[in-house]
C-alpha cells in the first residue's frame, strides 16, 4: 500500500517543479516585456520565436519555432533574426559591408529592400523546432487547460 503513495508523491513533486519553472519563466517574460520594454524575451542568452511567414520556406516553415542566440557576431550566410520598422524578421545574410547587412529570405526572389545595421540584429539562428506551433495550439486549447486544472 505504500508504493502508490510514493508514486503519487513523486508525480506531485515533478508537477510542482514544472509549474514553478513555468511560473518563473512567466514572471521573467513579463518583466522583460513590461518593465524593460523589450519586444522579445531572452533567457540565458537565447530567445524563442515562432515563424509567421513563408519568406524562409525550404529552411524554416510557417509554424516552426526557432531558437536564436542573442549576439551581433554574425557573418555572411548566417540566418539571423533582427528588428526592422517594428517587425521582427528572420532572414539570411547575403552581403555585409562593415556594419551594414543585406538580408534575403530564402524563398524570396530579391534581397530585402532596406539594409540593416548590427544594432538591429537580435541574434543568429541555432535551432529549428519544426511544427512546434501545434504544441502551442494544443496547450492553449480551452478544453486542455480545463483538463489540466
């Protein structure tokens, strides 16, 4: 009879730890966007973004999530995430002239009309998480949330 209690205690401990970690992430995210006024969150030098357009199709698809290392140390052919005119964009560097960077989406026919500078760079792509928007849609489904709580 004591084994089920140990299992229940273990499961509760794991769930409690996960909930505490998620709570800490939420508080840090809220602090970064609300207090610091950032348009994106970063944790331990990395940011997570969801891809919303097909400009990088073939490499990164709509609905994929990408992990970006926050840095401005970039070179030609790196896929970078940058901020331009209030939008956050992920494209490949095709040319560099000092601090001026020319980018292009892999699925676009031409280079981006407006070059950027290193100040605009958020970071460089390190990992693609394919189809992760499905997890977001599932977890944020009201029936799933009710079931979890």
